[in-house]
C-alpha cells in the first residue's frame, strides 16, 4: 500500500512538472530572439529583391529564415507603432518596391538616426514576398 | 502635325486626370481579435499594402500573412502552419470599391462615412464582404478606419476540437490606414 502511495505521489509530481514545463516552454514560449540569432543567409539587399521579384526559385530558401541583408537604405518610415527601413529598387501601383524591414522596438532610436548614404547590415526574420516587397520582421541593425 | 501633337497632349492629360488621384500606403495596420471563453487572441500586421483611387473608388489591400505578429510564438506557429497555411497561401487580398465615393469630398477636411464592398480572399477562399468605415480627410493624408467581423468557417479554416474553447468562430478585423497621395 505504501509503495502504491509512493508511486502515486511520484507520478503526481512528474505530472505537475510536465504541466509546468508545457506551460512555460511550449504554450508560453517566447518569440525567438532574432537579435541574437545567427543569420542563415547573408545577402545583398538588391540580390534578394531581384530573386523574389523575378520569381527565382532560389528565393524559396529564405522563407522563415534569419536573413542578414546589406545595402544603402533609401529611407526610414515611421508610424505610430513601427519604424521600417526601406530599400527601394523599383516602383509599382503601391509606390516604391523593394525590401521593407520592420525594426524591433529597441532599435527605433538608432534606426531613426541612421545615415542614408552609408552601407548598412540589417538582420531579421524573412516573412516572404507580398507581390511588391520582400518583408523582414523583428529586425535589428548589425554592427559593422 | 501640330494638331496631332495637341491631340496626344490632351489625351495624356485626360488619362492622368482620370487615374491621377491614387492614394496609397504600405504601412497599413490590420489587427484581428478573437475572443473565446478560454483565451483572447490578438495579432497585428503593420506592413499592409493598400491603394484607393479617389475618382473611381477602387480600393485594394494586400496582406502578407506571415507579417501578423502574435503575442505568443506558439499561436503564431499554429496560425501559419495549421489554420491559414501561409506557405501555400502567403497573401490575403481584398479587391473592392468604396461604393459611396461620390458622397466623400476629398478636397474638404472632415470625417466621412464610407461603405465598402468587395471580395476578400484568405486561405485561397474568396467571399463577398461588405463593411462600413470612416475616412478622415486631412490636408496631407486620408486616414481610413474600419471594423468588421468574419466567420472563420467561411474561409475553410478548421479549428481542432482540443483548442475550440480558445479560438472564436467569429473574428473581429480592424483596419487603420494613413493613405498618402502617390507622387509620380
């Protein structure tokens, strides 16, 4: 009987631990730390845009990956809640087309003070191509 | 020869005045809200493409599904992988019209009610959608807002029984745009 109780208690503790684990690490797991993540691909802004806009099958490899792009930004767009770095290479029905990088909130100040004549590197999660632009999310500036 | 040049010039002018009044944004904000007994879910997308033709009322949206950011990473994964299947259907689109465009004076500052009607495509399924919204006309931009609900079943999105208590059958969609004139 005692043994049975011990087994029961052991199982209960294990179950509780599993529940805690699932709660913290599965259900509430945080977003990946894209700022610290290593880039899966390092590519020039113009090249990745051309691959996506030209329908190059090579562009498929970037989706869902951490991409580091390099180039001279065209301008910075700020809205109430976001700061976006734009690399423009073409234009269409919605205006400029290129690469649009949504910056992480801790990057807003540094991004707003960027010089628009220098080559920069930006790293972020590649959300894909919306028919006009390549979209990167959770972006940060890479020191160089 | 001179008359020919003049005719061409007039034709070009006519064409540009008809299609000239296009207002656009690439930083449109769309967020949705699902309220179920066990959980409230919200996701935001700040990179929405939209264009409005002030003359014809033609109104379009293009939304990259993977740009929706959720509070919880796991929800974002489930949304993309299981519900809207973003790899197969990367974009949602709306193509429609502001049906009462003639009632809105875009030359005069103020707030105007808008009636919007068109076709919304999500998860590869297209449905007719009618929504009400507001256009606030400012000197340098037009702010557009709208709120409407859609049924996830209409878009062939199935929610497994295990999480049914966490996801509402009815999703509230909010749209917030700051449209600026497209300079050519």
